[in-house]
């Protein structure tokens, strides 16, 4: 006989252990699921009802529900409220020990996960913790706002013509406003070219600027896909080592025809280029007529750090900087939309290259994104996402700092959606990443981004999809694996 869902009442008790209230509410609900008192399909009380029951304000309850939705424990269905998701009990039992709390007091060391058996090795499973960087949490996007944007796009008259080479006019208008408000970049909509992703942007810019057979200074370690695209375009990529402040302009040579960099949050080290270097880089490239490819892949996200200007917005930046922005990090990579603001002398050639390549974003998707931007839904989303990512970053970094062994640090925490785990020299970070994969944590080694294979070891940890309630468990697995791979002191 099918089980009848219970009434929406949860006998939840919240203890005061010093952790944020939203964390305690979420942990308490997970415990109810683990114990079987809440089962698949059971409705949860409304946030207002649960807040009254607990005697707390509604805000922390809403935040706790958001965390549970993001973690997959509950689902929200229009007309039927919030219910326990199928498989939630299995997920809760898989983490039977309470998540490592995040107070500032000392923590108990987590128990290491069991060694994999031959049976578990035979059937690869999705990782328990996917910390691969470069992926935002699409669950944070307002379903109501997103559906409204798509309804508006779908109701627009069907255009019988071929999409323009520079992209949807409505989206270019919206992006011009967005760039002015969020990145202090002044641009006319006609100066913006919309393309289907950063890869298409880099490929078209390389062709428009005539970079084939010429040298491009490229951050090392750096964004592997962009490097491969440049190499496939016939470019001679020259690696330039980055330091704690990102790319050093003094390393750029007069013979370099272009420079590729990620100044807002260097990929993958997380370094932020200071204003002095930004100005020096723009001045140097103006003097040598070199093109700067500024990949501002997640510049919208920073956490209490001083805002720094985009290279394009610096005096003289419009003469030599091709600014690249993307929806893949602020919303989801599945949208496949990026935008380029090239120097004026490259605009016509860039349009021609995009036109010749026949690479176009989906017209309906572009209209939907335009609607999402112009109705301020994107502004609301960025504010909401920044709060959530900041909380997840804090939870993850705090948990790591509590359990990591001496000599292992965390950097690149001021912006973006990932942090860098700095490992001692001599650590085999690729072997460590493989070990973590066997123990349910997907995270790439820093050396995988190193063109010369001469840099320091590390792990590039994306936290955008890591709920606060899971931060302690993920940090515990990482710490245990790190200890197994630290070099032995002589």
C-alpha cells in the first residue's frame, strides 16, 4: 500500500551550539530525514509556520530551506509546497555523522572514509562532493523570473532573417547597461558583439587581430581551454608565471602581440591584480600596440574586498583591451552566451570573423537573457547568489582551516567561485587528486593548469555547489587525503 504523506509538522528542536541559525535549522531537518521521521514526499511546513514554531524570524528558515534545496534534500513544486526529495534519506544516511560544525572553537577530527573495495571500484559513481571549479549553482536562479523571461522571449514575433553577426540588439542594449552598472565600463550597444561562449570569443579575437604565428603572453598556470583554442588558431603561446598579484606586466615583452589574463580572479590561483599592475599593463600594451584579452569570467562575485576596475575601464583601456564577459558563471554554462567589447579598430573585423564562422548563440535564448537583465532579475540574482556563495565560501574555508595539517594553506578567497589549496613543495597534487576521486571528492590538481609543469602544487576547489551543511564533510575528506600525500621530511 502506498504511504500517505504525513502532515506538514516537524517536531524540530534547535540547539544553540554557536553556529549560524540557518545552519542549525538545516542540520536539524537533515537529522529528521536521517531518522526516518521525514520521508520521501513528506511536505515540510511553510517557512512562516516553521519560524513561528521555532520562535525565530523567517529569514534564517528561508535560508535553511534554500540550502536544503541546493543540496538536493528537498524540492519545491508549485502548488504543493516544499517536500522531501526522493533519495534524501539515502543521502542523509551517507553522512550519518553530523557535518563538522563551523564555530571558531576547536573541532573534532572527522573519521576518514572507508577505503574503497573492489566492488565499489567496479561501478563508478558520481562524486559525493563535486568541487570542480567553473560551475555556478543554477539552483539559485529564480524559477519565476527565469520562466517569465522565457515566456516573453517565446512570445516575440518570429524573425525571418539571419541573426546579425554582432548578436541580438535587445541583449546588446541590456548588456551595455549591465556593464556600466556592475563593471564601470561605458559602451554603446553597437560596440558589443554577442557570441556563443568564451571559446568562440577567444577564437574570433585571435582571427580578427591576426594573431596566427605570433606570440601571445599567457598566464601560467592558466585557463587550459583558452590556451588550447589559441594554439589551435596557430598562435605561439608563451607562458608567463603569475604570482600572488597575478600577471606581472614587466614579464610582457615588446614582441608579444597579445596578452591573455584574468585580472579579477586569476584562473586558477585566485589572485587579484592590484590597480598599479592593471594600469601598468594597459600602458605597456598601448605602447607596444599589443591586444589584451581580459577574461572577466566571474568578476561579479567578490566578498568584502575592495572593488577593482576592469582593465577596459582604465584610462586608455578602450584602445587595447578586448573585454570578455560570460553568462556561464553568473547563471549557467548551458546558456552558451558570452559578449566581447573589442577596441574600436577591431570591431568590424571581429564582426566579420563571427559572421564567417557562423557561430551564433540561440536567438530565443538571447532574447530571454535580455529580458532577464532588463527586468532587474539578473541584479536580484547576483545579490542573492553573492550572499549564498559568500556563506558557502566562509563555511568551506573555515572548515578547511580547522582540519588541514600545518604547512597547508588556503588562498584566493576574496572573489570568484573557487579557492586554492596551497600544498608544500614536493607534494604530488595529481596523485592526491586521484586519491580524492576514489574517496568521493572531485577536485583538479593545480599542476593540471601548469603549462611548464614547474609551478607549486595545489588543489583548485570550487565551492559554488557545496552547501554549508556539507562543508565540514568535504573538508574532512580533503584533509585526510592531504595527510596521506604530504612529502616525508628528511
